[in-house]
C-alpha cells in the first residue's frame, strides 16, 4: 500500500474516532489538520478540514477552528475555487481578529492576496500583501513570523509572475522567501515550506533560461517533499523537472516526469497545472509527429482551458461586484462624515458669516458658471477625442474578433509602424506581423490567447521566440517596445 493511501486511511480512522468520541482532544484534531496538507486529493482534504472545523466548533477549540479554516483555504486555492477561498479567508480574519491572533490574521491576508492575484485584481493583491507584512511585525513566535514572511515574499513573486513581470525581479522575492524559511527552527515545518518554495524558485530559473539551477531547485523540492511523504509537492517538483527538460529540448525526459506528475495533479484536480501539462504534451507530440497523442492532449488542454475561462469569468464578475460595493460603502461613509463636518462648521460659523452671504452667493454663481463652461469644453474635447479614436476602436474590435481583415486595416491605421517593422525585419511572416500588431495595441498575454483561441502557454512561447528573433532582452517589456518602435 502506498504512503498516500495509508495516510488517507489513517486520517479517516482518526476522524471516525473523533466524531464518535465524547471528548475531542486538541492534539488529535491538530494531527488530522496537519495531514490534510499532504493529501493529493484536494476534495478529500477539503472534506476532512470542514469536519475538523465542525468538531472544533462543538468542543470550543479556537485554534482547531483557525487551523481548519487555513486548511480549507488551502484546499480551495488548490482546486481553483478563488471565490470560496476569499470567503473562507474573510471568515478566518474575523475569527482571528476577535481572538487578537495576529498570526492567523496574517495567514488570512496572505490567502486573500493570492486569491485576488489569481483573479487578476493585482492592485488589490499588492495592497493586501502590504497589510499582511505590516501586521506580521506583531507576530511574536519566531517560527510563525519567519513562515509568514516567507509566504508573503513567495506570494509577491507569484503576483509579479501572473503580471508577466521580468523573472529578474521575481527571483529576488523567491530567494528572499527561501531566506526566511531557512530560519524556521522546526525541521518538519522548515522542510514543508522549502519544498513548496524550491519549486517556485525552479520555475523562475526556467524563465531565466538557467536550466542547471532550475533542475537543482526542482529536484530539491521533490526530494524534500518525498522525505515528508508530501505527494502534491512531489508532483510540483516533478513538473518543474519536466518543464526544465522541455526547455532544454529533451522531450523524452520531459514526458517521463510529466507522466509521473499527471496522476497526482489529476487526483488533486489542479486544473491549472493540468492544462499546462496537457498543452506542453500536445506541443511535444506535435513536434515528434505523433498525431494521435497530439490530438488527445490538445483536446484535453482545450477542454480544461474552456473550463478555466468560464470559471474565472464567473468568479471575477462576482468578486468585482463585491469590491465595488465595498468601495462604494466606504465612499458613502466618508461622504456622510464630510457633510456632517460641513453642517457643523456652518452652524458654528453662522454668526460670523451673515454679512458675507451676498458675496458668497455671487461667488457661488460664478463658480457654477465656470463649472458649466468647463463641462461644455470637456464635452467638446471628448467629442474630438472620440473622432480621433474611431479608427483605433475599429482596429481593436477587429483584433478581438480575430477578423481576417484585421491586419489589412491595421496597416491603414498604423502605416509608419508597419513600414518600419517590415523594413527592419523583412523576414517576418504575416503571422508574426499580426502578433506584433497585437503587442502594438497593448494586448496582454491572456487577451491574445482569447482572441486567437490558443493557450496562454503558447502565447508565452511566441513571445519568447519573438524576443530571440528581434534580439530583445528579457528585462525589456515587449509591449512597450512595440508601442515605442
């Protein structure tokens, strides 16, 4: 029997004992919660964590509730359920705040920052991460402080990576995270966090084309996770190794490690990682000329891409409404305070301002006339700007629809750009020129993928090839380069 199955049966047996026993000891509850983080089956981990939360609530064990919520959030993030992760994080934040538990409050904020970044709300993610760092200074336990700071810097690296910032910037946060994790005294906790972070460091080194370093950290991640019987992080380590071999143009080795990681990610239902692997496998088999396997993995990648896109749209719309409502409520509160202050000010000052009433009225009328005049001017400018942008809007719409006339119309609207690019790089194909046109219009990687109906990974590979062809270094933003060309 494999360690993973043993662990599941062990957790299940303990859980059954707890649910039938009269007294629930904190030690038993804690041992079950710790085990959920090593389960590959995220749904099983979620169910177990929900059960331990219920048990802790009935027995009045606060830390059991807090730790269970943390495990619940981890499961939701792994399953790609960002909205539910945010709801659970808010619940943890309220619970921890009521108990003056700074550590679990920080954990809630770290989770919220990650969920916001996965949904594309990067300003909100950075704001929440900063709040977590400020609060983390109050955490008294050294191991809890170092693990929290490590998570904060790892989260910032992930936010930057999702924004497609240069890997030279993200690696600094990755290594800072490793530095904090190495200060944790508890070896089990230290190894657990390092196993996770070594994988992230390995992925960043892949982006830096530093394949030796990427293999080193991915293998360290795998070895640490294996020593702790942590199957899900073993999968992340193997994925990193497979991805590195793919970049090194060693398809056989890449396929070997991808196929070892696939069953674990399938069991964990990690749709994002699965989509990446399916897409990579499709590209590999296409190059190898294996049409059957190419078709199989390509279909699997497309199916998951559609699921992810639909899920992200639903969650993004919901979270956007929540953020807007929250900001609107805050705005109204501030407005009421301002109005109350103005009323109080005029009541106190009424006696002294009576003789200036006429003068005030004249000044107010003048301001109204000035405002009306400015609004009229602004309207004229808006109309003028609208006319100027008509051509741009037309090109943008054709691009979004992936219309066949897009490139032809783009040449008409941006003749100088197209002529200079064609003269400087005459070997460019029409497909490459079209890709450059998308960058000129400042389309993000995700937007290009949506318009052209290919995966985000494929767009990133096109960008990488274009950089090499045009000799553009990785620290230069490709969109800015095209817009300034």
